[in-house]
């Protein structure tokens, strides 16, 4: 019975993912900036289109706005307001997110993220897990091509310069980057392919809280 329920839930997630792609607002030609083409070939850019389309659809569904720049700004405003109110649960549904990310091209995934399936210790207020198996998390791959792209964009953009330097220091997506981007997102244009790709990766890299992760892990 438990297996059947799990398989049904996965099927629902897959079907939901397919349906939200119906709202896709980006084509490969939108990702043909010389900066992106330097780090991702034609086939890889098709995978980037999938990534952006996935995030586009989630944001459009949440904001009910069809104009993509307006939708992204409103969604980021919402995250900023939630954080100011002490609500840090801003990640996308993690099961759906992982189901999507772990089915894109492996080379492209590795150019952007690192996947961890182990941790020595995970602590919440009332639970401690020691060496949990298959405890999944992701973060930016600091030596991957996507972070190199961010460095390149930083040559002409102060925000990307700051993001790259913070990624290098923290070894991934740090709270300072999150706070800085949410505060300054109005200076970004989400009709611009570089800004849109950065934001899609940023939002997919945000993880659920340790408390929520542990609760999900223990229920599986």
C-alpha cells in the first residue's frame, strides 16, 4: 500500500510538471547571449530552456501574472516580505523540484549544482540525525561553468561581481546572497536572459529548512 501511494504521488508530480510547462515563456533563441554560449553549447542550452521554463511556470502559477518581468518581481517581493516577517519557508516543493532536476541532462546539472546524499549530522530543535543515508541536498557547484558565467557577468555588473565573490567565500549560495538579491531584485530585468537564468538557478538552489527536510526524510 505504501509503495502504491508513493508511486501515485510521483506520478502526480510528473503530470504536474508536464502541465506547468504549458506556460513556458522562453525559447532557446532567448538564451543565445554570447556570455551563455561561451559556457553552454547548443544542446546544453536546450536544458537551460527547460530549467527556466520550469521556474517560469511555477512563478506564473503563484502570481497569476502572464507578463514575465512583472511576475518575477512580484514573486521576489513576496519572498522578501515573508523573510521580513520571519517566514523562511521559501523553497519550491522539494519533491517536485528534485524530480525535475534529477531528470535533466547530468552534464548540465553538474555544471550548475552539486548533489549531496549524505551528512554527518543533521540537527533541528527536537531531532538529531547521525549519518543519515540518502539525505539529499543541493548547492551551487563553485567550480562549475554556471558560477564561471556569474564571474564573467560580474566584469560589467556590480551585482554579479558581488554574487561571485560571496559564492567563492561561502562555497555556495549564502544567506548574504539571498538577502542581497531579494533586496535589490528591482534592479534586474527578467526579460533579459542572463538575469532570468540567474534567478531560475537561484530559486531552484534555495532549500527547505532543516526542520522540513528532516520531517520529510523521517516520513519516507
